[in-house]
C-alpha cells in the first residue's frame, strides 16, 4: 500500500514535462562541503561551476546547535527546467564528528534531495531510492540523560622564537549550553595570554597581553517572531585598561520573519538596557578608577541567502545614559555581499566601520612608544574601518564533474 501511494504521489510530477538528460546542479555551499567527494559519488548528475547554467541550485548553510555541533540546512531550489520545484532538508551533525562521517551524511541528504528532480530526467533509469520500513518503525526516541545540556572545553598553547625574539601564548575556554525550542541558555568562559620578548643590540623589552572573558545569555521564546532575555558579560583586559568590566542587560528581540526560516532570511531588531560597573587598572582620562553607569543598545541585523547570492547588514548602537552628557556612544556598521551577477561573473565585498565616542576606559597616562608600535594598548580613535572586495570571472566549460587530485 505504501509503495502504491509513493508511485501515485509522483505521477503528476513526472508527467509535468518532457524528460531531460540530467540534473544540472550548482552547489552553493558555505558550510564545509567536500565537492570532490560528491562529484565522485554522484555521477548520475552534472555539477556546474556557474549558477546561470544549472537547473537546480542547492544552498547549504549551517548554524551552531546546543550540543556544540551543527544544524545544516540544504535548500533545493529548482530553476529553468525545474522552476517552482523547491524543497528543504536538514541534518544534525554531532560534535567531534569526523570529516569522513560528516561528508557521508551530507551525501545522504544530497542524494535524497536531488531524487525528486532525477525522476524527471533520463537518469531515472539508473537511480533508485530504497526505504527500510523495519528500521524506521523500530527506531525509538530515547530520553536525553543530559536534559539538553552540552559542554565543550578546549586548551591550546604555542611558543616560537629566534635569536632576538621569543613569543609564548596559551588559550583556554569552556562553553555550557542548553537550547530547546522554548528557551536558550548559552555561556562561554575563556582566558588567554600572549607574552613577547625582544632583544636587539642595546634594546630589550617585554610585552604582555592578558584577557579573561565570561558571557552568558538566556532567551525565552515568545512565539514565532518575539524573544525576551538577558545578557551578562564580564571582561578583564590589559590592553583595554580593565581590571573588571561587568554588564547586565535585559533585552527584547523581534524578528520580522519566523525564526524557523533563519537559514534563508532574517531581519531582527534587538533592544536592551544595561547596568554597568567598571574597575580600571590605571586612572582614566575622566579621572576614574571605578564607576557605575547605565547604557542602552540597539542591534539591527538582516541576512538573506538566495540563488543570486547572499547579503547581510548589521548595525550596532550603544550609548551611555548620563543626564548631562549623551555624546558618549558607539555605532558600528558592517555588510557583506556575494553576488552572482551573470553567467561566469561574481562579485563580493565586505565592509565594516565603527564610530567610537565612548572610550571612557582610556588611561590618563596614555601608552609607551613600544605599546603604540606593537598595538599593545587601545588608543584614542574616533573610528575604525575595514574594506575588502573581489571579482571573479569563469569562462569555458562550466561542467565540474572531473576529480583529479594528482600533485595537490
């Protein structure tokens, strides 16, 4: 009966149009795809280098999951011959999954996803889809003994040098997360140190940068578009003159699109009010060694990923609330675009700029010559910017099926 239902389900789909030779796939992956592996294992489809020559556009995006792994979304978007035939599949990649196991899970999802298009092509004669009813019915949902809590710890270090220079560094971190559909708790604790020693003729000095961070966020879902929560942050930084920087910020966020569509698009507005306490290593330019103050923040984020490419825009604003002085603020803007302009031609750019008028932590005595040259201390600056851009043009054969790893 199930087999008959499966056949009936696809009869209208098969008869929509005359069969074509093969599915032409453009794999648009931003999340660890082994394209060579897929090309070897899927000879019944053609991979193409340019989206304008394909009839199936596959967009692969990933998001970090509560257990430290990934939730990877595969969006199958039909174009040209398959216009209007779309589908979405997801997989859960567990933490510490090997590269080989991960790419096999990707392959399984791709195989399932392209089958709905293959049955409209002549390649349908050499491809079949199997279904194990026994295993599916016997599979049981087991209770999570960790109650959705996931922990991850890491530690690393390095040392390098030469006759006149040595550098040593270490880093350690711990994350503890619990994420469900109703609520989200994330936390991260980290510590790092970097020490450099320079000796050249009659010059000898040591530079040291140490940082400690702790960040915790709790969010409660309020429907498909609204969330409320709180952020708690702690920072200690030698470069930023902090013995302790503490922030407690209740926040509210509204997403115009449903959160379930975040792998495709997102447009969110987050607002929060913060209580802050700072302990400074050295007296600041405002003659403070410690202080308490209130601030508020606004974060606007837009992301969109489609067959033409992807675009993101983020605007962050943070302002100190003082009755007689509202000119202490920080505004940051960043954007990124990858655009498939036309057949073979693509453009990309990333730009970011920050206008900081709230550097209240700067030390009164400034920085030494060595600290300035080696950028060991934060300096007064009204802005920071970064821009990168590029263009690529591909011409000739657009097929991308052959794998030859010799001399790689």
